[in-house]
C-alpha cells in the first residue's frame, strides 16, 4: 500500500513534464510527510472542454464519491487495488472517466520483521518526479450554500498493485507507477476501453521499479506532526 509520501516541490515544474494547461489556485506547499486527508497537487484532464484541458489542482487524499453523505469515508479510500477497481462501486465510475496522476518525490513503506516495523524511503535515483496512477472525484457539500466556492471538494486515491523486484522485500503492495510518456493515454477521459487501459498500466508498472532506490529512514516519519527534509535522510 501507500500510506505516506513526499512532495518535495510546489508542482509548477510539472507544467512542462506533463504538459499542464492550467495551474489551479492555492496549491499546497511541499511536504515531506503527506498523510491521509492532506491536500496535494494532482494532474487531471477536464472533459468540459474539447480537447480536454489538463489541470494541476489541489486535492484531498482519500477519495470521496459524489454519492457519499459523509466526506469522512475518504479516510478509508486512500488506496485502490488496481486489480479490483472495476468491481468496486467506490471506484468504478472514477476509473471510467476521472483518472489522475499523483506526482511525488518518493514514498515511505514499512517493513515488518519479528513484529517490528522499519520505515524505508523509496524514490527515483535522480531528481525526477515519481508518478502514481490515481482516480479522482468531486464531492458537493450539501450543508454549504450553492454560491459558496468551497462547496466542492476534489479528492483522490492512489492506485496500487502487487509489489515486484526489490520492493517486494519490503511490502507485498506498491503504488501503480506510471511513466510520464504514458500520461496522455491514462488521463484521457474519452477512452472507452478502460479495462484494456487498466491492464496495460498494471503490466507496465514493474518496468519502472528498476529505476528506484530505497533506504532506511528514522521512525520520526511515523508521526504526522513531523515534517521536514530530515525525514528522508538515511539512518546512521
């Protein structure tokens, strides 16, 4: 699974990498300890224009379906198992037309041995960003006035698949990694064969694992109140 990750920059550099057309207002600041319900920048293609407009928008981690009565449900939907999303009401409609890319600098995973959990930081070998395949939803707060601009909340989930290679030695799941060159295909909201698209994305993810590095880090990352570049430093 993916329960904590790092966004070491504001996201504006993604304009060129992912060919973003519009940058949303109030993008979150960089964070070295992104936790569930935190806000981060995600990339999506809006189908309201022709061709679709690619946007970089702030979204809350933990997907809240439009039909939900309580946004608290999102805390239970920070991850979506890629092998199951087509059959899950929580994610099915988002998979069809609301796919996203979640940019990160890296993510944390905990290895359990003899009942002891040890955190590792997993990241690209260079400074390039890491991309997770995700899904997003818009949720309307019925308690707020129709003209209240905060009435709509954008939320997302990070998709996962079975871990492979070196990552399998830490945890049995890993984020569904996606290559920047594949962004146009994954984000296109007009794609009809979403089942084939999903299968291809799941199959392609392992090829990106070889370019990742991992190192043991301090246990301070386990506390959401801790946030700073020291969290990704290797333990002595």
